[in-house]
C-alpha cells in the first residue's frame, strides 16, 4: 500500500503553495480586521484554474478527484489563510456536485463554467434556525406558479450571502404530512440570488470575518422551473452526493490549520529564550507539540484514505466522517497548544495563532457536530441501535 502522493499531486501542492505566498500573514490579518472578502485571493485562484480542480474539463475544470481537491484546500489552509482562505473558495470546489450528478446537460453548461471561472459567487441555503441538523424539519417552502416557483421562508448561517449572486437552496415543495418519509418532498434549486425578494442580515461572529455568515429571509423570490435540479421532491437525496466529499475537504482544511499553528509554535519555541535556553528545549513544551504532530498525521491518513475511496467510487461514509472528526479534534488541540506555547504573545493578533484558534472552532461544530458523527459511526459501523 503506497501512502505517497504522485508527482502530479505534489506539483499541485507546490503550485498552490507558491500562489499562496502572495497572500501572507499580513494579508489575512488585515482581512480578519476589516472583514473585506478576499477578492484578490479568489481571483488569483480562479486565474490559476484551481476553482475547477474537481470539475470536468468540458466545463472548464481540470477533471481531477477529491484527493487533488483536498490536497489543494489543505495547502491553502496551511499557508496561513486558514478558514478565511479555504471558506472563500470552498463552495466552488464541491458545492455544485448535485448539479454535476443530477442536472441536465444544459444546466451544467449554464451553471458550472461561471463558477469555475470565478465570475459567479454562490451561497448555500440549507440550515434553518428551527431545524438545525434535522434537515427534514426545514420549513422554507417553494410554491409552483406556472413556469416559476416562489420561495418563502428563511435560512441561517448562509455564508457569502452579502456578496453572492447565486444560491444553491433546498426547500420544501410538499408538506411533510403528505410525504411517506420525512426526507421526501424537499427540492433543490440553483438560481439567481434576487435581492429584490431577499433580506440578508449579517451575523457578527467569532472568527473568519472576511467570509460573512448571515440570516436570509425570502419573500416570494421567483425561481424559474429550469433552475430546479433533478426531480421535485428528491432534493435531499441529491444533497447526499456532496456530503462525503465535503467531509473530506473540511478534514483536509482542518489539518492544514493545525499544521500552520504547529509551525508557528515550533518556530517560537526555538527562538524564545527564557533562563538562558530556548523554551523548546523543555520537554513540557516539546511533548505536547510532538503529540500534535502525531495526531495531525494520523488524521491526515484517514482523510486521504477517504478521498481515495471516494475517487474509486467505493463506499467512504465512515472514513469521511471519521476523518472530519479526528482532523477537527487534532487541529483544535494543535491550536490550543500553539496558544499555550506562545503564552501571552499567543493572545496577540500579530502572532496569528489566536486567529487559527478562533477559526478552528468552525470544523469543530460544522457542518456536522462531533456527537452526530460518533452516533453515525456507532450505528453504521458498530451496528449499535440508532440513538436519535
């Protein structure tokens, strides 16, 4: 079994790393301060052809797999961009997988190239305040009106809604009491984000300030029938096609942040002199950092094992979810240990690890909680009774 990357994959890593060098710690510190979306970074990624890394060549992509996409996203996060950089392009990488798998040829030709070129910015409308992870409980609805649907309701934690011109949104088209199963009756659309019918309220949050999060309210937003993805009522099943690759990407990005934090801590431990010796000479500093290296590398193996399974068309659910769990936990520990290593300076923004600490909370709780992952593995892998 070969765990090494191919020459082509290493070329991707090195090329993306070189591009990211244009956007140093000071760039991301400023974005964290002023909250401006990193347009320069996303445009550079688009011009480099990276936004379509996992999309077919006929639509302007590179036709590569989730393995290459995960390696790219990990490199972005590890460069110091962390989740500010990764989240700015995350939707471009995996978001329209349902369109790719279930859209018509005309829809693919119309929808995919602008996203790959970076001309379109898309947001993702799934989560609702009263539904959380229980997607079957979403209440946002779409009513058919001739050759259009009209969308009413609200979403929450919708990223980039302040700047997006497109939205991938799942809504209920048949009330749950008329469905055989709770997940039936949900329909997926990819359409214009028409602000004449939408109110967007930004959520002030802990980290990743330059990638906005929002509450979004729809008051009869019209959506052409031709913007419906696949069959009416099958939307949740279509979304499932994107869950495992998203787990893998989140895992890879988390490991990247953890490695960035570990690098900052190691550098500081080598340079900081206390009692006439570098603090990195003390085992009390060495051992936690060495443990984080072990944890990050182990999580990384599971993440790319899951990616390899997905790219081969094999079942990868337990490994994708396990990788997301392990990676977020390992990266959180690495960021905490980096803060402790730097001591008071870790609390200062100019040393950057406090930003990693704030941003690593994102994969700790989203897009799925660690508790639900453990429940899933207990049920699907260990064969224990369903607990929820």
